[in-house]
C-alpha cells in the first residue's frame, strides 16, 4: 500500500509540473478529508497572467503591488469555480497563493462537505480566455483518485456520478470531427460500389 501511495504521489507531482508549465493547461486536485477538502491548483504563471489581463481589463496589472496582484488572482479562482455535491453548494474559502516565474500554486480550504457523495455538478471556466485551454480536475476520495477533463467542447463543466468513490462523467461531449470521419467511410464504400457498376467493361483494341 505504501508503494502504491508513493507511486501515485510521484505521478501526481510529475503531472502537476507538466501541466503547470503548459500555458494552456491547469490542474485542480481536491483532497477530501473528513468534512472538508483541500483544493490545490497549479498552472503556469503565463497562463494565469494572460487570463487575468483579459478578466481585469480595466486595471493595469503591471502597476499594482504584488500583494494586490495575489488578492486579485485568488479572487479570480474563486469566481470561476462552481461545485455542487448532491444538492449542496460547495465554496472555496480561505486560500493562499505562491507566485513563481514559471509555475503558480494555489491552496484553498472548502466549505463543509456532505457525509456521502452521490453526484457532482462541476464548472471551472477559469482561463477559458486563453483559448484551447483545458483543466484537469482530480478528486481524492477515500483513498481513490479519479479525474475529469474540462475543455471548451464541454463548456468547462461536467455532471458527475460517484460510483465506488470514483467520478464518472455523464455529459462527456462527443468530438464532432470524428462524426464527419465516420460519415465519410460509408460514402466511400457506396462510391466504390457505384464505380464498379458504372465502370465500362469494353476494352479498346488498337489496330495495327
């Protein structure tokens, strides 16, 4: 069991570093305790700053103090996080931020959680301004970790069922590009059959 936990922690740290240095990705890791959770958020500083410049367009972020910048960043994360567990709205409360030249980390404590998890409605549209952005949301519940991917084609939201302490998405959108590909296959088959039927069988012989 210790070996499995170590491997998981190692995997999480490697994934966290990879996503944090990708300006188009963010990672939210929610560690459920007894009746509250600790939410860790990691992403690139470039991705955070780009989103904040778009969201706080009326403010000159280059001229404010570092402390004011941190407050705005924390407020930005809170405003773009919606979570309902069963029928209870979950808020992220006290939090902290560690700014870095490449990676930025947040840590929050959640409001009180229900005793049992049946379903979740999740929306995290932070950093949507960055374009082609995706957020990985991971949940550690009773020692079991599962994850969902939020992106533009699912409107950065998911309806989730909890089964054996794991998340199972119920509204995963199908990539419409694959639909076009699937439609092309029968069209090509029909075209090939029609070509065989209409193809002239007469051979033309050249006279000497």
